[in-house]
């Protein structure tokens, strides 16, 4: 039988055991339950629009939103962040140039610039349509309506009083409407007791992506229908200059360091705390993990 570690570089062990550790080829692996039982869950995230953070670059935008009766309530400014139902962690690609003929018979490729794809977010629409108006007014500020009397000012009813056919639009200077948007990815064990309030957070790893100079470029059409009622959602696409990520926490490992290590497992004593939905989802996740590992053997 061929050695699974033969060749260079070595690919290491080809499998792990479901419930017990395994040592082979100089590598010690924890069980599959220990490793794959601590995978990241896609439903644990938050988007922060930073509506209450005025700065030299976005104070004009904030002023416009306040005059539009969108962000007057400081509590509502916080609620907007929780209306985000779907988001993607941003990605990046390299634009590649090809060098032909430098080496006979080969084509060399080298990156020449980094390209950041737009990020799409989907928000639940509240019954007062404030999240929808927030996005509309952000775009109205970027591209305000002009009448014969000059720029149309922000108002609580939008541009509804300006329906003249000779009205037109002008663009603002970019620095006045761009801002930072944050996407935070965390896991269920960010708090030692999920039902507990306050700032009693565990020092577990989280990762935050900051979209630099972000602004909306496309609000998608919202379909409405009499064929069954569903929650109304609006999707918006944001463009940005670049992104950076920040790693936080880290005192509690997300993966065990070896057999028997439970430092990366929330509540290793086995007493699960949380709502019925949390327990139901945890059981389903564990069952799926066991099935996937079993199918490997």
C-alpha cells in the first residue's frame, strides 16, 4: 500500500476519525466532531451603516437624512443596522496581464491591479418604510434634483412637490456622500449566556470588514404580488474604493489544539443555554456534520 504521505510536499493524512483522535505520519488529528463541530454559521452577522457617526466626510449626508426625517431618532439609527437580512463578505480579484515569449512555450501571468466587486445587501422593509426612504434619500443626496429656483432641499416627503418636466439632476462631489460601512462576522458563543444582556462578552474571535468610501449605486426593483404575503425586502448594491478587515478577540480558540482540548467549544460541560430555536438548530447542525463525516468512510 502506497504511503499517503509520499511525495513532496506531503499532503498529510487523507482522513480523520469521526469521534476519536488519530495519529499517523507524524501528525495528530482531533476527531471530526471536534474539528467540524466548530465551523462558522452564516446567520451570525451584523451590518453597521454608522448613521450616527458624523465626520468631515459625511456630515452633509447626515444633515440631509435628518432633514428628510429619516435619522432624527437616534434609537432608529441603531435599528437600521438590524434590518439587514442578507449580505456578502466582500471579495477581491486581481486584474492579470500576460507576458508572451519571455520563456519559450509558456505564458507568464502577473497581477497589475486589485479589483473590488460591489457588495449587495438586502434589508427588511419596516412598516413605516424608513429603511427604504433611507436608501432613496442617500441616492437623492448624491444626485439632487434641480429646479428653476435651484437645488431642491431635503424634506420629509422626498421630491414629491417637484414634478415639473424641466427639472434635472446634478451630481455632488464624491467626498460628501461616501462613508465607511462595517460587516461584522461572529459566532453564537460571543456571549457566555445568550439570554444575558449588557457587555458581558467572551473574548472569542470575530472579524470585521470595513468598506472604505462606500455609497449606494443601485436599488433593485421590489416585486409586489397578491399571490401570498411575504416580508417585503429591498436589495441595494454598494460600490466602494477598497476594504480592510480587522481581527478581534482570540483568547478562546475556534478550533481545539489537540485531542481532548475543549477550549474552543462553548460550554464543554454539556449544559446548553439558549432558546428552543438555538437548541433545534444546534441539533440539526450536529446531525448534518455527523452524516457528512460518516459519508467519507
